[in-house]
């Protein structure tokens, strides 16, 4: 099965499964309440978060009976919630005597939140230095859930461009160089989530709007080590980007350099892509990645 077929099949399966999901498993109450600000809250979600907060505050595992008591839930409801959280990796069952503790997924999200907060601070000087060296504008971006978010943008006075509307850019990962540099390394299931959430909107005549075209483009990104926005988000603007990796090798962000399309000759593109790849490797070292 080809990459396109596999991703397309996964998208179809996700759509069918979401249509057939029950509203709440047995033992749950799908009750909406109002918080003090007047917005609706889902009771089962609030209860699940209470359990996570209790475990985080405890700093250790707690048995089911204790969790139910502290969260003021009956044991059956508490067990249903915990089972869901265990299945998603947010809670671990640590044996009959110890009970339940925070799981791998919870710690991964906490680490990711910390990294995204620190990324701009850690790499600010690097981004500014790269912009000064290349005499071009440089961006640092992350994929937050399914949204592309610019963390830093260093505009160079020689080539100063108005940034695209952030709300537009959030769903334009398939068109932006920073977005494609990250999408290329996502597992199929995560790529499916991003595409399903954002679609493949056309912003210019050059935007890739087909699944097969995007899959092929991301294959080129992996092979070449860099991504190109060839007037795909804004006409007259070309961007070259590359992914940043942290100590485990996971892609956590990307950088891109913005140039006027009139300057994007084949020779300059080649030189710029090498500069961006080298910069991405240097930035990754700042994040703890020592692999070439």
C-alpha cells in the first residue's frame, strides 16, 4: 500500500470511527455545567482533570479507593475515568498495593509545554544571528496540537515582510515552509489529525491542495532535509525551512528564511537551503541533539 493510500485509508477510518463513538461509556454522566464565567463545562472531563491534579499534587501513586474519596466520586465512576486515562497513557496502574500514578503521556505533555515555552528564549539569539548573517527575515515555529504557531519572527531591515495573519497561518502548515518541515516527520496518525483539522486550503495558485501532492512533497522534504514554500502561502514570497530536533531526536520545531521570489534563483536557493540545514543542526544542538 502506498503512502497516499495508507494515509487516505486512515483518514476514512478516523471519520467512520468518530461517527460511531458512543457519547459516554457506561457509568459516565455527560452533564454540562456552567463555570463562573458562564461557559459550559463537561462534567466527565472536569472529573478526569481532578484525578490528574490529585496525582500531580500527591507526587506518588494512590489506590482507587483513595482517589475516589478525594475526588468525591463513587468508585465505579472513578474507575471508568481512570480506565480511560490508563488507556490513553495519562495514568499508569502501578500494582494492586500502590494503585495509580501519572503516566508517560502526562509527562510527555508537561515536557513539551516546557520546551515550547523555553524555545523562544533558548534560540532567540540564534535566530537573530542567522537573520543578520543571511540579511533575511527568519522565523521559528512549532506545531501546537494541529496548529502552526510562530514563536519568533526576526525581521531584517533589508527584506522586511508583513507577517501573514496568525489565524490563517495556524491552519497553513501544508503551505508554509516551517509547517512542511515539521509535517514531514510526523507519524501517519498525527499527519492525519493535522490534515483532518485544517484541510488543504489553497492560498495561491501554487499551494498544494491534494493529499497525493502533499505526501509527495513531504517525501522530498525528508530526502532533502529542507522544505520550500514556493509562493504557496503568499505570492511573491519564497521561504526555505528545516526541522529542529531535541535530545531524543524528536522534531520539536522548525526555522525558515523568507526571501523575495525575484531573488530566488536556483543558485541562491541551493546556497540558502544549505545555510538553513546547517543552522537547523546548530539550533538542534542548543536543544540537546548532538546527532548530525
